[in-house]
C-alpha cells in the first residue's frame, strides 16, 4: 500500500476558515506545518502548529517546502490552485503520490457570480506574473475578460496600457478581496482610471475603443510589426502560414527571421505553438524580440546567428520556414538534420535561389508555387497595376 501524501495544497478564500470544506479542515487539524503567504496565515485562527511564511521570491519557497518532506504539511494558496494558481508549480517539483490538492472557489468564479458573466464566454487570464501584452491578441470591442493582477499598481498600468493601444473606452471593474469582509467593487473607464487598490485584485474588462484589432486568420496587418523593410508582407505571409500548416503543440524554425512576422503569426495561431527565430543580424534579432514582446509571446525565442551553424543544439521542429539565407549548404544540412515528416517551406526571390528550389524539388519532391502580386498605384492622372517581385515557394514534407 502506498503512503499517504505528506503535502496537502489547500485553496483558501478571503473569508478564511469559512471557505474551507470538511476535508480542508481535517488536513489543517492533522498538519505539523502550515506554509503560505502571510496574508493567508493571518486569516486562520491559532491552530497550534508551526506557521511558515512563504518567502519572496516564490522559488525560494519551493526549496523550503521540499525541506519539509516526510512531515505532514499544508500549503495555502489562493482559490483554485490549478487555475493560474501555484498548484501546478508546486506539484511539478514533487512525485506522484507526494501531494494532494483541495481546491477552493476561484477568483474567476467569484467574479462571474458578482458580474453575471458566463465564464465559458469570458476570457480568463492570470497576469500577476505575466506581461500585460498577453492581452493584446484578445483586444476587440465587445470582448469580456477577467484578469488577475499582482497589485493595485498593476491595475493602474493596465489602464495605461489599454489607453496606449487605443482601447481607453474600456470599462474596468476592480474587484478587491472578493469573498471576504474587505471585498470592494469599483468601476471606471480606462481613460478615467484613478484611485488606490489593494491586493488581492482582479479586474474585469469590457473592451471598447478604436484600437487595431488582430484578425483571427493568417495575414495580420504589416502595421503590427516594426521593420527595417526585411519582412514577409501580409499576403505572402498568409500563403506561407497556410503552407506551414501549424498544429497545436508544434515548434517552428523561422530561418532568416527578419522582423519575426512569420514566427509571431505562427505563435498567435494557437496558445500551444512555439517558434525559434534564427537571425544573423543583431539589430534584427533585437527587433524580432521587441515585436514578439508586443504580443506577450514568450513562446517565441530568438537565436542570433547564421544557419546552419546556429541550428546546433536547438529543439527539432515540426516545421521550418526559410525566408532568408537560402543556400545549398543550408538545404543539405536540413535534409540530414530534420526528422522524417518535418514540413519545409522556402521562399526564393532571385533567379539563383529559384533555380536552387527547382533543383531540390526535383530531388525531394513537394510543391512549387509562383506568387505574383500587383497593387494599384498612381499612373499619371489615373491608376495602374504595380507588380511586386515574384516569389517562388517550395513546400515539401521530408
């Protein structure tokens, strides 16, 4: 018979013991040590057990907790430990069977109960340890969201961020210490935000404004990216992403990242997509990182260096895009390095690189597509078609 878990993770509400179920009360009665944030410890009556305040930074508390292994320990966290809570971080450090969890009411549930919002139609985000830019792909008039924030200053920063992105008309509902005696609810437009707010705080948003809205299909506006001109433009980018065919859980190598638009749109397509952008120029590598940060994309990493040398040691991808630096050496290396079934898409603009793709298409198969686009432009007193350079796209499954 396996031993009982030594650690119990309990979700505690702002009303302290009143939020605890019978199983949580029993775990506290049997505990030798109770560890948690000072705020949570103060909500409990004297239990006659050792109390340990969770230190800052949070990682120090994980090491401290592991030192209690073998004793009966309760770790206090907020609400539901596994919905943007500490439960997943704590459990990841321990073996199966070492811990159990008893969730409490989540802040999202409490907020929805106050607001009358259906949670299945409401965006729920934990931004207490994540950048506000995580909101950017979701900002559209009519969007409802409930976000968890670090403190009152973060609420002020959120209001400023919404205004800067053109959504200053957004209604912000500040929800402090929900479920407890200190609960307070106030609201204001982001552009009119003022006042002091205390932790714990969630903010409900009803997004309004005239800021730029990201479309839900490939090929977002070029205006979303800072660029020095080295960028796969919107129509061609949409065709490239269609050829790359991203699927949840996959990783992309974007070779010759330029402005990072391909890797960024790949990641925006699904929250479980990852990208590695390889760029030899330092200024462009920095630009890619800045462009990704605008969307809060920590799932895109940037490697400064030239392929194929810069590919050494990288996690193997399921898809590769070559937008710059195309060469015979690179294709030979990729054909040998990549796993069977990897999707490879390459673009060529010059006659020499086009000939290279035609040669490798004959050797490895796949599809060739010639993309010729033209835009209307002034032609004397009238308008005519101004053609862009034709692009040849090679798509192959290795």
